[in-house]
């Protein structure tokens, strides 16, 4: 479970970062 949580956290962080980058690019 701990490993899965880490993977989810990493994916969430990456997705959030990508979203922010996309917004910046769109802007």
C-alpha cells in the first residue's frame, strides 16, 4: 500500500505540474 501511495503521489504531482505548465503555455 505504501508503494502504491508513493506512485499515486508521484503521478499526482507530475499531473499537477503538467497542468500548470499547460496553463502557462496556453496563457
